[in-house]
């Protein structure tokens, strides 16, 4: 009896001892749970006044581009391409390299007035068109609007621009040469709004050519061939080599008065005809 009583007492004493690490706080610590009232980092909450705007898809020869903007307080705080050309490994590689540069340029410029990235002309032009559409949807400040009030009265009769409708560059400085009485106030449109103009399809011996222009402030800011000869592998190869040169020449010349590319006469001639029709439609 004495032995049994002694054993029972020993067991009771052991049960009353506190075991380390078994409190609620200790258990939570051992399980890796966060402390009470803590908030997860990087929740992705949009800052007050922030919003995202998705631009329209812009088709390119190698696939569509679509830009999403983050805006806060009337300013672009972030830009990203949610769709990029990916028809082949080379297109994906070009997009991977150029899109971060275009994103940064959009934030820096606070508009769609950004340069194309060297070696990524098609991707850049598609990016710029989608970016402009996002800005248009957001009604963001700096979406390419110029003053265009024509503060300097024209010194001439405005013969070079009928009815004084001068597609200005936003500055409104129209000097207007001539012998007139200066009644033309020189009020340019100066809107600087970017628009896309699609030329007519021009048939060639090896397939159709169709040119699309991007125009802003009365100037060609981008050119691309949305249709090129592709009746056979050689035609496609010739077009791939010639079209980027023709695009660049159109922007540099600001007209259809460009040279044909050596070895790509038919493609060049079709390009020039479609380019001229796009210029006619744009009133340039």
C-alpha cells in the first residue's frame, strides 16, 4: 500500500509540471504561423486613385501586341505588354528584349510619343498603337494633344495649305510665305493625335502588298506592311529582307517618293502604291 501510494504521488507530480513550447504562442511559433494582426506583404492592392486600363490589340506581321497601363493621379505609373508577338522563337526573343524598354519609355514619356526599339520595329509599332488606345480610353493627360492655336499669324495667303488647315506639329508657329495680306490666322490643327491609316491592297506578280501608316501631328511616325507577297518561300524571303527597309524609307521620306529595294522590285512597287493610297487617305 505504501509503495502504491508513493507511485501515485509521483505520477501526479509529473503531470502538474509545465512542458516547454506547448503554450498557444509557442505552438504558433513552432508551426511557422505569422503573428496575430500581421498583413501579407505584396498584396497587390492598387494605391488610392489608381486604375488599370487595357489598350486594344494591335496586329503586327508577327502577332498581336496589347498594352495595359496603370494610372494614378492622371499619370502613367506602370506599363506592361499582356500580349506580344510569339509566332516563332525569334519573335519571342525580340519581344523579350524590346518590351521592357518600351514599358519604361511609356512611363518616362507619359504619352505614346516614344521611339521604336532598334531591331524590333513591328513589335514597337504595335506597342505604340495599343498604348495610344489605352491612353485614349483613360483620357489621360499627355495623350498626344498639342496646343495648335496658331499664335503666329500667317504672313501669306495660305496657298500651301487651303483654308488655312495646316496639319501643324502642335506648336502653331506657321510662318506662311507669300504676297497675301496676312488674313490667314495660321491656325493649325496641331492635335498631335495618333491615328492608324490602312492603304489599299496593291497586287503584284507574287502576291498582295498592303501598307498601314501610323500618323501623328501630320507626320508619319510608323509604317508597316500588313500584307506581303507569300506565294512561295523565295517571295517570303525577299519580302522579309525588303519590307523593313521600305518601312524605314517611308518614315524618313514622309512621302511615297522612295526608292525600290534592289532585288525586290515587285514588292517595292506594290509597297509604294499602297503607301501612296494610305497617304491620300490621311491627307498627307
